[in-house]
């Protein structure tokens, strides 16, 4: 009698297991989970820094200076060059100071001014100083030529750089053609 009871219990347990398995199988075949390829709602990633933030002041990509050069203000350029005067002279035959003399710098080979001990990275620049190269260098000397030794933060404003570069161009016997 006792074994009959045990059989009933075992049968009930087995049956319950079978029902659980079967219902799981049926449930899965009724409700097919669909795997999403993308998130149902996109999470917006800010890729442009907010206006006025530190990062916005020094763009990684320096926009071309050529369009601004034509209407550059030479007087403003001369005023801006005062920022350089602690280290550079600009007159013909002027001495090298902390930095090299910059007479006729547009078009000349970087790191080649006689009598000045340039850093290796500066001397290694193969292409001559053209307007865009000066633009990038003066925007951010550190990142434009990594390892160069000009301790100057750079001029973030494109209009000021254009004025300064136009004025630098004028400091030559035969100024190079405008771009
Ligand atoms: C604190 C000193 C300092 C200031 C300020 C400074 N420079 Fe320089 N500059 C240097 C030094 C030092 C070098 C040489 C860099 C090297 O050899 O790595 C240099 C190199 C240069 C060169 C490359 C010259 C060449 O013959 O290849 C240019 C162009 C230049 N500076 C422009 C400027 C301008 C324009 C300003 C002002 C907006 C300025 N610098 C401000 C110290 C300075």
C-alpha cells in the first residue's frame, strides 16, 4: 500500500516535470523573442563640444587661412606681432633672440635660419613655410610641430592669425604672392 502511494507521488512529480517541459516548449514556440539589432531608442552622443568650452577654443582642425588673408588688416597684424617681440626680431638682418629672426620667413625652410640652434623637430620639417603651415603653427605651436621649442600658447582667433601672417609676409624685400 505504501509503495503504491510512493508510485503515485513519483508519477505526480514526473507528470509535473513533463507538463513544465511541455509548457516551456509551447511558450517558446508561441512567443519568439526577437533579437534587436539596434537599441530601440538611440542614446545621443555629444560629438561637438558645447560652445564656449575649453576644447572649442582650440579646434583640432585649423580652418584654411587663405580666405581671410585677402582682407587681413596689416596694422592689426603689426600690433599682434608685439606678442612675438620678446623672442623674435622682424627687421632685415635683425638678431636672433630666444627665437630666430623672422625677416622673410614666408617661403623659407623651417629651422634653417643661420646662427640659430633649432630643435630637431623644427629642423626636420621638410616643406617650406607657406601660409597654411604658418597658420597651423601659430594656431597651436605645440601640436603643429610636436617637440618644437617655441614656448608660445598660440593665437586662437583666425582673424588675428590672418592679420599677423599678412604682416609677416610684408616683412620681406619681395613679399611672396598671396595664396
Ligand atoms: C617665448 C619665446 C617665443 C615667442 C613669444 C614666440 N616665439 Fe616663435 N619661436 C621661438 C623659438 C624658440 C623658436 C624655435 C623653435 C624650434 O627650434 O623648435 C621659434 C620659431 C618660430 C618660427 C619658425 C622660424 C623658422 O625659421 O623656421 C616662426 C615662424 C615663429 N617662431 C613665429 C612666431 C610668431 C609669429 C610669434 C608671435 C605670435 C612667435 N613666434 C612667438 C620662440 C618664441
